[in-house]
C-alpha cells in the first residue's frame, strides 16, 4: 500500500485547534516519483542500463578525442597586402583609412593595427555580447566602400581567427634542391590528405613559387622599351579567353581560346617586339627567366638537413588518437622501403601522446580515488551500501558523456580534468541519501518504506546542494578570453555529471537500497549464534563504527556543547584565524603567479635582427644558436643513455611556434624537441634554457633574442604599452623603461617593439621634370617596376598561386649606384638619368608601426623567472616611475598588457562570477527555506572555507594562481551542501518543539557521519590529483588543492561554526521580536 505523508481530515481539524502542532507535509511530485521508482525496480534498472548504454555509445562513436577544443576567437581580422610599400606608406594608405571607416561601429572593443613592409593587419576585438560574424559583415561593407586605397593594394581579406592545434606533424628531410624537396613534400601532403579523418595539411618551410622575368637596363635601352611594354605583352598573351558556345544540331559546344602560360618556358615564348619583316623577339631573347621561388629566403633544417614540415589538422569530429596512429603507420610504411635513399620522414610533436597521458591520469586517478571512496564507504557503512553508492560514479559519468556531444564538448584535456575533479563530489548526494536510508533500515523499518522515507526526507536539501554546486561551476561559463572559452567546457561537463548524479541518487539508488535490509536478515539467519561469528571486514567496520561513535560522544559532543555555550568566543577565534591568514596572503607576502610555468617536451629560441638584415647574416646567427644546442645535446643524457634533446629544427624566415610564414628574412627560430620531463628529473627545462642562453652568448646586432619553454604562456609576463602620436617620444619612454627593468633580478629578455628599421632613400620629382611631361606617378611607378617588380601575371598552378614578376636582375638592384644609373622613360619615349629628374635624400624608415585605438604604440616586454620573481611586486614598484613618464610627456599614456591584461580580465570575470554565484545560491536557499536570514548562516561557511584552501597551498608549497581562484569559485557551491543538510535537520527538530540549543546539538550528532563521509570521499576523490606527479597535471593541481583542502576545513566549520551561527540568528530574531 502506498506510503501516505499527509494527514487525514480529523488531523487537519485538530491542527487548527492546536497551532503548535508541526505543519502538514503534503506529498510532492518529488515524493511520488521516488516512491514509484522504489516500487518499480524494473523501471529503475532499465533507466540505469539506458544511461550506461547511451554513454558507452557516445564514448566510442560520438565523442572525438583532441588536445584542446577548436574555438573561434572573439576577434575580426582585416589583412591587406601592399607589396613593396614601406610601413609609413602602409599606415597612411591603408590603416588610417580603415580605422576612420569603421571607428563608429558598435561592437568594437579595441582596434589593434600593424603596418609592416608590404602588408597591413587590423585586429578588432569584439565586445562581449556582440556576434563577431555580424560585426564582420558590417566591417566588410564599410571597408569595401573605400575607393581611395593606393592602386597596387590587393583586395582585403576578412577572417575570424580560429584556435586550432595540430594533431601531429610530419617532417620530410633530405639533401635535395629546394624545388625537388618541395615537390616531394607536396606528394607526401597528398598522401596524408587521403588518410581518413585528415582535414587540412600545411606545407611549411618552403618559399612560394614565383616566375621571375629579369631584364637588364641596357637591354631596355637597346630596344627602346620599358617595363610597361613587357608587362602588357605578357598579360595579353598569357590568358585563356572564354568564347561562349556553338549551338549545333548535335547540341551546344563550348568555345575557349587557350593561351595561359604555366612555366618559365611558356613565358619565354611570348613575343615582345614584332618587326616589320614579320620577325619578332620573344621574352626569352631579352630577359632571364627563372621559374623558381620568391626571393625572400625561407627554409627549414631538421637535425642539420634541409626539410619541410607538414602540420596535420583533423577534420570535424575526428579522433586525434586514431588520426595520429594512422599518420604514424603511414610514416613507418614509407620508411619501410617506399622512400628513395637519403630521404627521411619523422613524426613531429604528436599531441595525441599528451591526450593519452591525460587519459592515463584519469584512469589512474579514477582507480585510486574510486578505491579510496569505496573503502571509506565500506568501513563507515555496510559494503553493500557502499557498493550501491559507488555505482553512482560510473552512472553519472556515462550520463554526462551521453550528452556532451549535444553541448559541443569533446574528450580533451579540459574535459578529462573536469571528470577527475568531479570524481569526489559526484557521490555526495548519494552518500547523504544512502546513509539516511541505511539509518531507517537499522531501526528495523520495512525496507521499501525505509527507502522511500529515507530518500524523501532529505530530497529537498540534497537537491538544493547539487544545484548550488552546479551554480558554482556554471560561473566558469562567464569567464572571458580564450582561456574562458576553454574552461567553459569544464563547467559544462561538471554540470552534466551532477545532473545525472541527482537522477541516480533519487531514482535508482533508493530502489537498490531496499534490498540491503533483506541481506542483513539472511546473514543473521544463516550464521550460527545469531551472527556472532563475523568476518574480518565486518569486525574492522564494527570497530571503526564504535570508535566513531565513541569519538562523537566523548570528544565532539562536549566540544560542541562548550562552543555553543561560548558562541561569541568561538566565532571570534574562527574570524581571527581567518583574518590573519587572508591578510598575510593578500598583503603580497605570499606568492601569486597568474599562470605558473609548466615543464614540457619543447624549448625554443627566437631571433630577430633589424629589418633589412640580409638573410645570410640571419642564417649565420641561427647557426650559432643551433651550435649551442648541439653542445647541450651531446652533454646531457637520460638514464637510458639517450640525449635529452631528441631533435633540433631550425626555421629561417618563418615560425613553427608562432605560425607565421614568409616576408621575414630577418627572423628565425630554433626549436628543440625534448625527452619527456619524467625521463630527466634532474634536468629541468628552466635549467636547459639557462645553459642554452649562456652557451649562445650575446649576438652582435640582434634586435631581439628570447629563449622559452612554456607552451601555455600565450603572452609576456611584463608588457608595458605606451600610446601617443609622436614615435620619438614613445621611443624615449620605452628606452627609460627598459633601463629600469634591467635593474630587477630575475627579469630578462627585455625588448621593445620600436625599431628605426632600415635606411630609406626618398625620391622627390624636380620641377624641371615637368618639362619632359613626367609626373610623380611616372617616377614612382618606374622605380617600383625596376627594383621591386611589376606583376605581369598571377595564376593557379595546381594548388599553388604563382606570381610572374618583371624587374631588374638582382645584380642591378644591389647598390645605390644602380639607382643613380637608372633611366626614367618620359611619355615621349626619351630616357633620362634618374638623378636629372629627381632629388635623392637618405633617411631611415620604421620597420613596423603599431597602432592601438588610432594612436601609435610601443610595447616594452620582458620575461621573468616565475619561480623566484614576483612580477606583481615589480610592476607595483614601477607604478610611480610610469606615472612620472606620463607627467613628463603629457601626450603619452601607458597600460599593462600581456599577462597583466589577462589577469585583469580574469579577475573582472571572477567578480561577476562571484556575484552571480552568491546571489543564485542565496535565492536557491531562501525560497525553499522561506527565510531571508537562514541562507546567510548557511553561506557564512563560504568565506571561512577560503582559509582551508590557503592552508592547502601552504602545505603543498604551491603559489596562488589563476587555477587556485577558479577552485575557490567552485568551492562556494560545494561547501554549502553539508551546511544545508544540517540546517534542514535543525529546522525539523525545531518544528517538533525541541529547544534551539538541543536541536543544534542533536543535528551535529545525527549528521556527523554523513558530513564526515561526504568530506572524506570528496577529498579522497581529489587526493590522487592533488598528489599527482606528472608534469601535465601541475598547472591544474592548484584548483584541486583549493577544492580538497577547502572542503576539509569546511567540515570543521559545518560541525561547529554553523550550529553557532544558527543559534546566534535565533538570539537576534528573539531580541528583534
């Protein structure tokens, strides 16, 4: 017969006559659902099987594995090419016009523009709440409407950058000419693209194709032609002309005239000069034609051999582990005899190995944490109860996996960490419900009724407890920036796990718990002497139960009674300890590192020479850095005898680490692939970098040289930005800051973004040139054609975009003398020396012009030793100095960018998140409790629990970091769970007429075991991660420490501080009445 919670009509009449009776408890939908599932075990088991089946299906068929989730950045980028133009020309001709056109559009938070030699890039950060794609459409309409761009500016390219990480790379190395190596790389790229799951393959380390048509000055003079003649003839001859169609009786036939030239030989046959006698001169007769590559040198060397790199990206919903395995299989097959002699294929930075490590961490932590949780439950409860409670972990995890694809989540480093993090939290609700049902069973109640009553009695506080935890983790969805997008997936996974934990604990667990008592009866009947002969586990469990009961009676009950008698003294003690510790931390005496350095299997050095430095000189300096790395490679070995440096890649003119290609012959990098940190415990990345920097020594003339090893460091720890309109003043301010930063120990690689750049020759048209009919346009156009080149054609050859450039040969572009000997052709055909029609002045040009919100900007950046240097302390000390610079030059403003900007955005988001969490938790508590004051008592444990998290960091010798504060934010929802259960018990006893002090003592006694169990299991679930030694987990451990130790300390708060707070509230309310 169904259990009835309400009262009959006579009872309701009696209550009206006697208002002191407890209120009538009507059956809720919650109670009906619990009872229905308890009485219908088949439904509960089918629900269990369905969740497990859906989760298993999603895990194997719907959830791809990847390093990090792909994501679109909240940014719009406008890129424009103005080949051959100086940065000032790019700034004036492109950047300022774009800025003026879009400056009044809604949704733009910040404009960042870079004017470099030959190109412009405008990055527009999108305000929160605006759609980047809608803003992109508005920007495109405005920019496309600009009609005043210089003639040679190419069409703008608009994009919303997407953060993607390669799955694996393949390096092809061989002692081959550049063209042969590239062609072989293209064949390998085609093979890789044919593999299942491959979405995109880049080809890096090789220059773009170009056909160069080089004509000497004396040849032009001899035949009386100019570059325009050659360009026009080439354009006219190298073209395919569609000619419509013939409509015949057989059907429509297409017509087309073919004339497109595709190779240097094809272009050589184009006639340039036709004579009256019918003969002609072809392009090959008057020019040297080279079908090769662009002039700017770009190359890669892998372990000393010429190489090309092929980074591989997966298609949508591709499993990175499977894709990497297929690529490695392809590499092994090619090595097995399908490659010509002397050619090598090697895998390069396989991110699936990182994923595999994280899967192993999850499996290991789940096993260790699960065993610890199961053991705690088995020792403090019955093994059968512990088993059914523990079932909630796989059910909750599989339920979350089943829904993750619907929310765009994948199996990646962040979601795996979320599963590890929630391991201990997920069983809290099941423990409280299971323990309460078990308490009813121990009283000898009917198993079915015990399951229904036990689950329903605390259904409301348990539900609210889970909801508050979900609210706390939902605040991760409010985080801004790139890291905010990533950690949003963490919040989604935790919320999904907790949802299914609630379903399992309320609908499935009670059904199984009703069988526990039946098992007890059978064991007593089957055991001689009424069960006096018990197994070892039962004896141990009994002994622990006795000790726990004795501890509660002998220690906890008297301490709680004494604390309640001295409420103000106890409260003052808690507040005093908390105030001292929090003040110590926030006074700056305790280290804070926004994002700590993380050891990995990569280190690299970047080199930047002054703009205009010959590529040969840059290559020589890169060789010096490489030689230092080879010395370390020979010197340091692992225990197995292998070198700690597995591979060395040298990139000139492009970057693997920062993903830029071409047009940077003054830049380069050396990348070291290292043995995993676990194989070299006595040789850290930081030590390797120190030795590498020392072995390299200073490089004469280098504008910047930096050594790094932390892949997670996306910006500079110190980045001081000055904005203004006068570059000279900005340069002086930057120099002063660089000099000041050099005085701080632990600060190195100090550099700025200001560079006078290369020499510049400026041509000005003489007045007498106008007598020859020459204009500034004629002078500029002919000079550009001769020295930079005129684009005669541009076509698609296979997958490659090929330019055809007409200009002087390199030997006639090598000195100022060549410029002075150049002839300018007047409209009449007369050729005169350049010096007779133009003034020549020598000056200097900026190499890069950076603009922030329509003002020029210079950034001073530096790296620090994060383990021994307080960057926040340095910047605080620099504050008055920076303010003095602003007073000295009123037009100059400074701001802290890089990690400091990320830090500001993070704490701004954190403040919003804290406000959201506190208000929502308060509302969730106030509405069912029907009280404004009781939620404040429950939530009072939140600020005090911070002390436990800080103690945890001190015990573990960890600096506070961004992840520490994220853990504190998540802690706010978890720590109120036990408090809520305790307050609910006190309220029930008070409703029964029990005095407040007695009710508080009874609550502490009655709820001691479930509170202790939830705290111990939560910490046990997090403990393997807290004490994890793998390098990959180090930067995530602070979040687990904040949660784990915060919850342990919150147990003390719940058992002592909460009863005190409740009684104080009762005292205040009594006085107010």
